C-alpha cells in the first residue's frame, strides 16, 4: 500500500528533528573541519592529525581498546546467550532480564561501582590480598587498560547477550540433532551447522560493540580523567575549556566517523560472505 | 526445580554476581557510615540528606527530572506518529527508513553528536548551546532509536485496518476507535519506550557534559565532580540513579509481561 499524504505528514516531526539537530550539525561540523579559526579554507586540521604523534597514538589506542572490548563483550555475551536457553524457563527469563539492566545504567554509576570494588583500596582487592596473604602493592588496577576494558565489559557483555540469546533460541535444535544422527562429530556440528547459523548475528553484534566502543569516553573520563589517550577523549578535550579548538575537534570527529563507517562496512562484507558460504 | 549440575550452577552464580555485585556497590556505600575495609560499617541516611541539602546537587536533581520528562514528551511527539507512518510503509521505503534509524546512531556516537551540536549552535542566531533546551534536544536524539523501535513494534503487531474496519462496522466513530482499539493495543509498547528514554536521559553524561553550560547541570554532571570531591555524596547520587534505572526496568518488565499475556 502506498503511503497516503495524511500519513506522510506524520513523518514530518521526525524528518524536521533529524534534519535540524542531526544532519545539519554534522554538515556544519564537516565544513568547519576544513576551515581555520578565521574561516579560511585549509587542510591543516587534518594534516595536524597526521603530524602530531598524540593524535596518531589516540587513534591506535582507540582501535586497540575497541578491539579488546568488543572481543571480551562478544565472547562473554555469546557464552551467556548460549547458557541462558539451557536453563529452566524462569531462570532463563531472569538471567536475560538481569542482563538487559546495564543498558539503562549511567556509565558514571558503573565507574563509581568499580572504583569501590577494584580501586586501590577496593573491596575485592582487599579480599584477595587477605585471602592469599598478598602484599599491599599487589592488586588489580581498575585504572589500567585492563581495568577499563573490564569496566566496559559490564556494558558490552549484556549488549551482546541480548543479540546472541535470540540467535541461540532460533537455532533449530532439530537441525543439530539431525546432523548428530547422521554421524557428524561434535566439531563438525559446530563447524557446519551451528557456526554458520550464528555467525551473522555474532558479526552484527560485534560491529555494534566496536562502533560503540570507538566513541565511548564517559566512563574512561570518570575513571582516569585524560590520562588515557583515546580519540574520543581527544575530541572531548578539544571541545572543553582547557584545550578549546573546535575546528580540530571537528576534524578528529570526521576521522572518527570515517573509522566507524569503514569498520561497519568491513564487518558487513564479512557477514555477507559468511552468509553466502553458510549455504543457509 | 530441575537440578542444574555443578557447571551450570557455578556459571549462573558468577554471571548473576557480575551484574548484581557492581550495581549494589553504590547502594551499600550510600547507607553506610564508614567503608574503608572489606565490610561497610553502620547505617545512615546522612549522605542522602547531604545530597538534598547541597544547593548544587539538589538543583541538578530538578534539572535532570525536567530534562528527562521533556525528552520523553518530545520523543512521544516525534516517534509515535513516525512509528505509525513507518508501520504503514512497505518494501524499500520502509527498509530505508528503518536502516537509517538503526545505522545513524551507530555511526554518530554521543561524542560526535555533542561536537556537532556545539559547532552548529554556538553562534548567533542559533546560540542554543549551554542552555537546558540544548540538553533536552541532545537527550531526545539519543532516545530516538529506542523509542522508534518500540512504537514501530507495537504498531506492527496491530492490524489497524482490519481492527478499525471491524470497529467501524460495529458503529464506532473515529474517536471511539482510537480510544478503545488503537490506544490500548499500542500503549504498553509506547510506555515501555518512554521509560527507556527516561532512564537513558537521567543517566546520560557524555553529550550532556559537552553541551551543558552552568545552568543545565544535570545529576550525572554533579556525580562526575563528586567522584573527585566527596565519595559520600557521589554514592547517594549513584544510588539514586540506580533506583531510577531499576524502577524503569521493572516497569518495562511488567509492561512486557502484560503484552505477552495479551498476545499469548
């Protein structure tokens, strides 16, 4: 059925809002990234990113951090998604509800929680030290890269869980059983039946994780301030008082969009290939 | 209950602890007098009183509630009509619209939205940045994808034409059809989206910290400062944010059960 006029009008508020507050600002940002402070066209903002080792390190760190975080989230979320349907229905529902809770939780609250748990005098650190008689300077450092990835796992694992639980529930049990009855070994069942069915959802979940982590900075900022050099943190600092430089922030933002877009396109290509070779 | 076996039991306990333990930290901290060792000591409501007595934090509570409510209302105004219209679309137009709604927020994370809003709205005649209005707009943007997904799902399960015709053939006028047929069927999904938007807005820090000036200090912005200054007040703010999340979450679960019951 074609959309009637009266119905198309219903899309107007959405269209106006997206145009005015999403697309127009992005356009302004893209244009400003090619201007200097006086409004003269220049490529300096981009050349500066290539010249300045701080920015290059930030990009590298962001890629590494997003990869680590996305992998932890993907593996953890796949495990929870695998386990949940194998529990009694009530526990199954309870676990999935619990794992949708972090999605609405403020990143700062989570930062606070992990400082209390794993800070220098953190409860968990004290417990482990007492339990094993470790010296005071041996502890898990929540302010290290490992710590930050762990804190983000609190968001990433649940995010992936929601995707993967749906995939595992849809996985046709009878297909798996048929393969077994035909004499397939467990690894063959995984290789030829389970993985091809799950792979598209897994890759889609992975892209969402990766894209989200590339832009994340709130929780990092609450944990370590600017001590960790990430692309999103650099952008944030260039929009706030101390190192205020909006054209530079704009150029860094455009680079960040480009990185996220290429990662999404890349993972999308892999997903299509997997789908094609899966034969399903 | 069926026996689970040792592997599943241990896995389940660890997985539950992974979520429950961190969430309970701010709550326990906020009620304890003193917590320097493994176990917290004493019980007090002093930190909540301090949170409410301190002008900066009590004011930010009002700002946050106002911003979240406005973001929900704006989202209702925008996403409900859009959800209805999209549910009536077919084929490529629909695929395109939903793809844009899904992919755009992925490619444009909060840090980008914040920078772009700052750049576009910091100069006259459009100097909104630093105002509460700008924060409301930012939170509405962030809530969009969730609100549209929820309302669209509600409208999709509803065969509006058939139901409306049936109601009309029974002599129901437009108002009655809306009141008795469409609204009750769509309401749980829409409300659940509204709760989600509210919860996201109350906790949002990233974009807010970029576009909010001094007058638009929300609770998370105060929390950010207090994590450095006073862990006690920080614990009370954090705990409050946990309560809001929990309430919204319970509401959504209840609405979800309501929906399942009706459809099942």
